[in-house]
């Protein structure tokens, strides 16, 4: 069974039973690590991360990242962030696990993954994050101090990514007000953390209004900090009710977008004249005193508060218009920056590919030289073997040609040795008169001669039987 088939089987088992035994977990993590380490199967590995248990997926990814060089580490993070299918609740849960893991080994990667998660949950700062995901982030990353352990270095983040982080954290902090008191210390810590991440965030008016409602019950100083960072436009003051003030005047909102203090008309306050007293004649001063007395009698503090409210509303309206213009300009700049970063990233990828191809080309050249050297050696070896073969062949032919002669000479020498006695006896009896005894001896010798010839392989067959 292939690794892919086994992982599919384990994913199906987990989907059906919602859990895996220890052996299955071990196999799933091992096979997933193999996929993430392989250039050809890495993309499939990201897909399996969504269908296997989140702790297994996070553990395998983190282990491969830790065992890789700097270049491959960057490839893993960039590809994970760029995965279009890495979305939805399963992806969010695994991102939270990864952030918890990287918080212990690489704050930079943890912040990048948190920015990626924040962009997903806030739809790139265009919508309010779902409450169930806000609570998951709060419980998994904020209440246990995971995020506060991370140094908020936004060097590798876009302005949009930083703003999405701020929106998600602000909503998570605001969720603490549901049925319980605000933990001012925790709010203060995260506001400080966000201030280190970015001094001024760019957030749409719709999202900012939601944040203003959520932060309305926070201490004024914290609201001011948030206002200075661009997270809210309005700072809400809460005053206890007084008999001389109408109930609707208990909450007064002030806009801190202008450094100019509120300047009411001179006729709104008592004992104030438009000219210096020293410049008036006695009659004019008398007339002014009458006018001031009339104004003092007609001064209405409720009306002054209404004027102040109207002035604040105008400032708020103008401020929101200016902020929207700023947001549009920054969004345009962010879009252009994203295009430039995408171009630079593609260029970097192209340079990486070209460099890799050059390295492979040099490697192929070296292998070609080595192959040619091997071929040359084999050709020389073949030539030497051919010469040896020719030499051996000639020797064999010579030996085959000489051997019959040698065998014939050897046969002649053996026959000479064996027949020499019979030959000498024949020579002695050659001139003697034939007798019966001599004839009998000659027949015995002749029989001996034929026996010797038979021993040497010379057979005589046939003849007349008696």
C-alpha cells in the first residue's frame, strides 16, 4: 500500500470515528512528514493536514520545519499561507495549533500565521469576526498568554495584516464584557502589545464603529490609547447621573481628532466682552455692563452642552470623512504594495528557479564529464580485451595446429620403443633357414606386433576364420 493510500485510509477513519489510536497517530504523523518533506507531494501534504487530527497536523508540520534549512522553512510557510483551500473551521483550528507551537520556537513565524488567521476571520478587515472563532482565539491564544510571549515584530507583515490582528484582538478583549467584569490588566497588556506591533492601524469605519461600542466601557485612558492607534474614533466618558443634568446627558462622547480645544462663542459665557475694558468710554462700559448682566441672566448650561454636542458631532463627522479618505488612500497604497511584493516574490522565485537550474546544469556537466571519462576508460578496456582475445585466439589456433603433429610424433616414438625388440629378433632370424620352430616364433612375434598396434588404437578387423 502506498503512503497516499494509507493516509487517505487514516483520514477516512478519523472522519468516521473522530479519533485515532496511538499506532494510527504514529503512522499518520510519519507519512505526513514524508509528504511535507517531498517537493512533489508537499501540496498534497497541506491537504492531508486538514483531514487528519489537528495536533498530528501541527506536530508534523512543526517537526519538518525545525529539521529543514532556512530556504525550505520559508517555502513551507509561504506555501501554507498561499493555499487557497486552507480555509474554514478545520484550517482555523490547525492554524491555532501551529501558532501555539511556533510561539515556543519562532515568534516571527507565529505572528505571520496569526496575521494569516486574522485576515481569514475578518475577511481582510471588511467584516466582524464570528463570535465562535473569537472565543477560540481568546481561549487558546490570549487567556493563557501565548500571544503575549511572542515579540510583536511586524517586519514581514503588511499593513492590512497588522490591522486584521488588531481587529481580532480587540473583539476578543471585548468578548470578556459579556456577563463579567473587564480585566483591565489584560486589556492594558494587549493594547501595549498592539502598540508595539504598529503605531497607527488602518481600519474601515464600519469595523471601527463596532470596536467603539465594544470598548465603550473601558477606562478612558485605554480608550484614548486605542484612539491614538486608530482603533476607535470616539472616546466615551461615563458620568454618574445628577439632578441638574438630563439622563441623556450622562454619557458625553468627545472626538480626539483635532488638537484645537473647543472655543464657544463669546456670547455663550458670562463676564466676557469682545473689547478690552481700557478701550471703552465710560458710557460704553456702562452699556456693556448692562449687556453682560442680561447675558448672565439668559445663560443656559443645558443649551451650552447642546452646542458642545453639536460641535463634537461636526468634528466627528469631519473626522470620519477624513479617516475614510485616509483609509482609501492607504488601501490603494496597500494594494500597490501587495502588487509590488507579489512581483518581487515572483521575481525571487524566478531567480531561485534559475539558480536551481544553473546548479542542476553544472551538476549535469560534471556528470557528463564523469560519464565521458568512464566511457573512455571502458573503450580502452575493450581495446585491451580485444587484443588479449586476438592473442589468445592465435595461441589456440597454433596449439590446435601443432597438437596433431606432436601426437603423431609421440605415437611413432611409442611404437618404436615397443616394437624395437621384435624388430631386432626379426633381423636376427631374417637370413636363417626357415624351420618349424622359427616359423612358430615368427608367428608369436607377429601376433605381439598386432597387439601393440591394437593398444595404440590401430585395429585390424576381418580375415578368414578357420
